[in-house]
């Protein structure tokens, strides 16, 4: 049975952040995820999660995509800043029991060849992998769609993402397979997921069009979930969608729990 973790950045935007986390527990989830940890009240977040029996399934590494002041990991000069960003995650892992840290590549650098950007990304992840291995968490590299949401983003294919994971060759570096993003980029979902299930460390879901809940759109999530579970995936599935009716957010999230 799949385990779900709502991305609280997407839900109840008018509520204080820790209240969003508390609501996740009230609905019956045992994990949550979010994006940036560096602008949060970590003391309050840690206490709220502990009081409600929650762990963080995922949050982000500070990269050029999540913080434009950070050097790009797509050039050699970005390697050491990336390693430091991963070192900074060690304390977050300890405080929030965070299992996975999301790595975003940032946008294409027009002045740098695609091959050089690919090589720099591999080198940065290779350099940072021992930090994650020693600390006991996973780095999950996320391809995003460039057709609807993230024009200019470098890593837009799961195929290249799996190639990077293979080249890094660390048990602490895997792919974040965002089903919504990869559907937008061409679909062919389960033929990409199932043979590579051992290279996937985290999954995100939303439907298309609209990036709404899994029950609303053209992706057949009952089938996709069945194939993922049958393939042996045992980590969290992040709910990173926009509720079609924000007033029904709690009801929609509760319905997702019944899908598997």
C-alpha cells in the first residue's frame, strides 16, 4: 500500500505554516513535505511535527532554482556551494526526520554546452553523495516540465535523470519522479517508472490539465499507483497538487487516502 505525504506549501495558504502541518496529521497522514526550510521557523516546525507524530518525507536543498543567489550546480564553480548546501541539510534531517532532500538543477545556461552542464551536475552529486550517505538521507534529483510550468529549466526528462543517477552510482542519490511533470513532457509513465523503480527515491503526483488532485484529469492514477506498488516502491508519494476547490482541501486530501 502506498504512503502519501501532502506538500503543505500547496494547501491552506491563509493558515500559519505550522497549522497546515497540524492539519495534515488530523487528516490521518503520518508525513508531510515542503519546499524551503531556510525561511521557516524550524523550532516551531520541529515541535509541531513531534507533537503530532509526523516526519518530513522531503524538502529542498538550497540551489539556484530555490534561491537565485546560490551558484548553479551546472558549472564546476557550483560544486562546493552545493556540497555546503547538502551539509546544511544534515541538521534538518536530524531535527525533522527528513528522509529525502530534493535537488533541482536550475535553468539552462546558454553559454555552457549541454554535455558540460550534465557533467557538472553529475560531479556535484558525486561530491555530495558521501555527505548524504553518512547522514542517512537521500538526495532526489527532480526533472520538471518546461512546456507549462518551468520554461528554461535544465533537466526536463526522466531519461537523462536516470542516466545521471546511474553515473553518480550512490545509494543516496536517486530520482524524484514527478508524474505530473513527466506526463506533461510526453507521458509514457509506467514504462519509464517500473523498469527503473530501484532508481526512484521519491514520487510526486498531480493530474493534468490544471495540476489538480489525482482524481481529476487525464492521468489514470489508480492504474499508475497499482503498477508502482506492484513494482515494490515503498517510499512516500508526495501530494503536490492545487486543489480544484480550495474550500474542499481537507475533503480532497482525505479522498486521496482511499485511492490505493
